[in-house]
């Protein structure tokens, strides 16, 4: 999501303090949640679809793992929605209200890549500055949704890049 979603990095930190932590290296989705993302990606085609992911973090032998508890649909408010996404800021605020007082936090977000593989684009890297969030990308074509892949930001300055997050689909 872009800075337009939350105003500024400072504002983001105020609204989403947990986002300052590194994103989990593993992420678990239910099959129904994965299907919800794929269906929304297909519905948005040929535009990019997008939404938010809430969940909890659990310590595992392999490290911190995120488990998604909610997949939230959000309007893509980017002016160039065919190859950009910008999550409706109202969806952020509604989700944060819903998460208040729960053990869940904002774990990340998802968007689709119409007619492109589910790997982060140069644009994605340019607009990514929140290291605490997992990015799920869903490939989609006119024939329907394709693969899901998960990513997190790592490195700083010239070394800034996305690295894969292990995505597990359960139940
Ligand atoms: Zn992208």
C-alpha cells in the first residue's frame, strides 16, 4: 500500500505500531482464505485487486509464524488500477477498529498481478517501506486466478528487496 493509505510513515507507526516489527518468515492461510483472495483477484481482473490480512503470531521452531485470521476485501483506489494498487484507507481504519482489544494485528496485505507472475514488481518495491507486513501476491489472468506467493521486505538502502515468505495453506 502506498503512503496515501495512512498519510505518512509517522502516522502509520502511530496507527499500526506492531508494523515496526519484522514480518514473519512463515504465514499460514486456510484454504477458504486463499480461495477468498483468488476469487477477489478474479473479480477485480483486469484491474489489480487488493485487501488486508489480519492475524496472530506464534513462536515455532522455525521462527515467528503468522496465522491469518481475517482476509478483508478493500477497494483499490489507485488511479491506475490496471497496474497499481492502493488500499482504500477507510478499510485500514475499519480493520484497526475491529482489531482493537483482540490478540490480532495487521499482518499484511494482498494484491493481484493481472497477467503477471506473483513476484513483486519494481513499483511494489518502490512503494514498500513497512518491514512488518507480509505481502501476498496473487497471479490472475482472464482464465482465472493463479498462484499465490508471499513476500517480506528485507535489507536497507540499496540492499532493500523482497524475500519469499513460506506460505502454508491449511484446512
Ligand atoms: Zn504488485
